[in-house]
């Protein structure tokens, strides 16, 4: 099966700090891939490079038919066009919900289809209603963010990303800003999307979710992809000492 996402030799540097050091991996269509690692290891930078929010310094990213490549640089106009295409393929959900406080849930979700995809208001709102229903917020379409719980706001943010009909969903610590009691409702949406065949990459510290749901787990450390394996292998018999140390320390804190 041809990979839907292919990352090859990705490098990104901020000043003297090498955030990504030649990261390479593939993601098959419909797979749910979880990215784990210590804070500051490059997980968020990697996601931001995958949807063009950060421009990497070297390497190649291909998602579907769209390829970004950086060796000797790209002409500015060509790069801008590729970035626009890439962002239409990829939805992203952040730690903070980033909903517009003055817009209802329906208006938040319908906005991008109207502005970016140029859908008529009625069509955009119909799509927004369908996506809010999908994430269990069909009865909250007229509520403003301040009237929604944290879990509901994050689900609205997922609906907003889905309304753009992406081929890939990226999540950067989507539950880290939530009370523990609200985490399960957001993870449940990701589980449902997985069953429906959505390709998803998830940066998370929810190790139980990674163990139970992921098709593959990537472990990053100091900007390097140290290990990539199915969860039963990575959690059960990690090959690299850095992976073993991280899991021992992290799971020890969870105990």
C-alpha cells in the first residue's frame, strides 16, 4: 500500500537548537499514528512542519499528491502554492481550542469552508451542522465557546477541522488542557474517526490511548526519531535504551 504521508530527512533548526534531526517515516492510509517523547523533543515542531505552519530547513514531506521539498530552497510563488494545497489536505487540532469567542459553534465551524472553500453560507452551515452532530454537539450549534465545557470546545475544534474535508488529521496534545474527566470524550471522537478510516497523527501523553488504539507509535528524543513500532512492540519490548528510559520514567509517574 502506498503511504499517504511520507516524511524524508526532515530538519528544522531554531537558532542553535536543532529541533528536528533528519526525521523520516511513512504513514499508511487510515492508520492512527501516535507520537510520544519528552517535552521539547520536537513533536509539536514536526506536526507544524507537516501542515506548513513551520517551514522546515531540509528534507521532504509528501501528503497525498502534494510534496514540499527543501534542499536548495523553493521559489517563493511555487512554495506558497504548495503550502495552500498542503493545508487543504490536512486538518490540525491544537492544545488550545482557538475558537472565536464572538461566534457560535455553528459559525466557528462554517467559517473556513465559506472563506477558504468559497462555499455558500447555506452549504457551509449544513456541513458545519453535520460535523457538529458527528462529534456529539448537534444540540450545541447555537452555543458560544464560553457556554461550552473544555471537552465540548475541543470537540468543536475537531468539527471545524473536519469541515474542511481533510485527508489527514493532526492533533497536538489535544487533551492536555482538559480536566481529566473530559479527556475521554475527546479521545472517543478520535477512536470513532479511526474506525471510519481517517488517517490521524496524534502527539499525546495519553499512553493508554496509544497502547489501545494506535497502529504505530513513534518515539522522538532530542529531535531524532529513535524508534517506530506497533504499540505492543514499543511498549512491550522497546529496542532503544532511550525509549526504555522514557517509558520507565513516564509510566512510573503515572502509577
